[in-house]
């Protein structure tokens, strides 16, 4: 493993009975990056993360964490983990949970500093079982970072958080990256990956579809978005063959298309008074949909 690669899966295959979860899958997590791993349900994301964490072993292929098997304790002491499903003692208080978790690591953050950083002062002495779902996620995030990890695994970290709490967590994630922590993020909030990721991996049916920066992923797809002001009837425009999707944003019409040039020609022909036109590449969400749909169609053909 190179000095810039902290964790890797190489030629990994993993089956559960007749179901193939990973099929010759490769993945590398590089130093200093936030890597977003995206894929539809059943793509193999959880299996890939479970292998990197040493919770499972592959049927075939190699798994390394800091250059050694992920089951080795020295490697495990350098990671932090926030899983989607977490069970913690309901009677313990967040401060107690943090003190316990920090004691497992050789050079943890100061517990009070973590509480202050995540604005958990009002929650620190309340029983964990009395917290709301969003508050529990905030405590779970604190537990994942308290050991000062070199590599942090975040599985759907902002599920259950309101907008303000989500933005506060994003701020801390960016700070951790600036401080040298590397992060693996799995999320169904594609705007989260778009806002945070240095690199994106898209997988489906246990295989790698594509990887690259957000801009590179977006550039791989043919869809574009055309938005404008018009007196045209939305239902009529929605029926045009050039239009894949139509959404209204207040008084603006937003169209998704694979043929922006032909669409613009028709728009101007139908409404010469068209105003405030904007054309841009589809976002990561549209790119993800197109890439994964193509994979599913190939598998069925």
C-alpha cells in the first residue's frame, strides 16, 4: 500500500448464499480526502465498509487498513466510526459515553473540547435514552471523532438532523479534513456528497461504475438542466420529446434534457418572449440516477 493510501479493497468478492454483494470490487481511500461512496440500496456499500472495518472477511481479494489487515488493533485505534444503526446504553450520559470511548485511544481529543466543538453542553448530562433522534446522531458523531482518528467512516451521518444541525456537522467535517483527517462518507443525501466530497465512487450491483471528482462525475452524463421564465403551459412542455423531467420553482420552469440545443430551439419557437434562460450541467443527483439506471438496464438486457 502506498503512503498516500490509507485503506483499500483489491479484487474483493463477497457472497451471502446465492447473493453476490461485491464482485471483483476495488476501492482506495487516499490520505487527506473525503471520499463519498454512493450507490442504490443493495449496491454493496455496507459490505465494502464492513470489510474495511474488519467486521467481515472477503471470500476473495485483499483488504488493508493502514497497510495491515483491518482486524489488527493498532490499525483499529486509528479510525473513527459512525454507523447508521447504533445501540448505546440508554442510562449513560453523553459525557460518560465520550469518556469511555476516548479511553480506548492513545491520543484522544479532550472530552470537554469535543462537547464544546459540537455544542453538546446542554445534552452532556442527560440520559442518552432521553435524547431525540437528531440529538442521538450528534452524540454518535462526537463518539466517532473523540479518538482523534486518522481515518473516519461516516455512514449516513446527518439522517434525522434538521438543516441547522446538518450545516453545523458539515462545518466540523470540513475542519477535520483541514486538520488532516481522511473521511469515507456513505450517504443518500446526494447534495451532501456534492457539498463535501473531494472524490466520489459510484457503485451498483457490487461493482464500481465510475469514480472521480463531483465535476468529473457530472461530466460523464449527457443530461443538462434548462431553466427560464415563460408563459408556456407546463403540462404542454412536459409532453415534448426533448423533455425528460419538468419542475416548477416558483414562477421558473426547470427542464432536464439530453438535447439542450434542440430544446432551446423549440422553446424560442414556441415562446419568442422567453426570459432569464439558464443552462447548466445536471447535478450529482441526476448523474447518479443516469449512471445507476444504465447499469441496471445492462444487467437486465
